[in-house]
């Protein structure tokens, strides 16, 4: 669970490469494009330009190289022939493997100009992610992260999905510990320098309940309300944290 200096170096490289995929794909997210096309563009970039492996492809049978979750889809949407329309929101979730180590990150994109409601939810979710990340330091607990995210989301009349959470990451795609996005301060595992994990809050505009579609991957809100998610891979450092998948336009 605690990464060595050489492992951390590999995680930094993998995280940086994953961030490049989300920077690259932005210009292609527009009305008329299918999620299959976005998948193919990302796949080719990951394999040919970055010399990486797309971790989702064939992971437990997942058929594509990225996840694309639109509007009320919460997570794990499978790219297909669906055409993006104006005012859609889409989460693109990317995980690459470089030199045996994973970098995992996701970002919300607007298709054209968003609705007021969509923009508000996306902004609240991003702020919740930042609040969670800024909680990270040696001695803090997993419950501290979840509590701070939950309090912010609920203060803004949104709800936190309970069934899916962040996770340890390294040589494995999903390692211990699980990082819940709700909880009580002081509870759960204590963070230590050298841990690497994702924080990836899924926030709904309506109720927190979700359901799994018959494809056994795509998760949607039960009440069809909008959902949003952002994700970063985090390293616990001596004094705080390092965002391994940070993009050039971000500040933490």
C-alpha cells in the first residue's frame, strides 16, 4: 500500500500521461460525435502517441478503452453509437498503464453550451473534489475526506452516490484502501506518506439512489436526475498531497 520512491516515480509518469489524454480529447467533444468515436481517438492516442495500455479495455470484460457517462449516467458508461447532442454533459474516464503502473483520472465536458443546472452541478462536483483533495495529509483519515465532500455537496442541495468510491491504485487498477465520498470525521484508515489512491466523487442533482443497467456496467440515477463526476490520482506526501493527474489548467 505504501509506495517506494521508484514506484512513486512510475506513478507520477503514468498520472501525467493519463492527464494528457483528457487535455487532448477536449476539442473532439462536440455535437454530432459518437462516444465510440471518442473512444477510438483516445485509444489510438494512448497506444500510439503515449505508448501506454488503456487499462479499462477487457478489464473484467469491459469492452472499450475509456468510460463515457452522459447526463444521468453516473459512471462506467460504455462508448457506443450514441451521438452527443447540444447541452449534454459527459464524463470521460481514462486510465492508462505505463511501465506496469496505473494513472486514473476523469473530467466533465460540456457539449455546446450547458444548461444552468448542469453547469451548477459540474461546478459543485469539481469543488467537492478539490475539498476532498485538500483534506489529504499524513494523519488525516479516509472519513475526513468523505465527510468534507459530503458536507459540501449536501450544503448545496446535492447528494453523494454511496455505491461507488475512490480506490488505492498502483500496479493494481483497484487496490486498498477504498476512499468513500461520505462519512464521519476521524473514522476509517489513517493516511500515511507514500499512499496513492483516487478521489472521484459522484454527485447527483437529485436523490443519491442509483441502479445498474442490463449491460452490467452503466450506472444511472434512479430518478433520472443529472449526475457529475471528477477524478484524480493522489499521492500522500510528507506535508500534504500531490495530484499525480493534474492538468496544466488546474490549481490545488
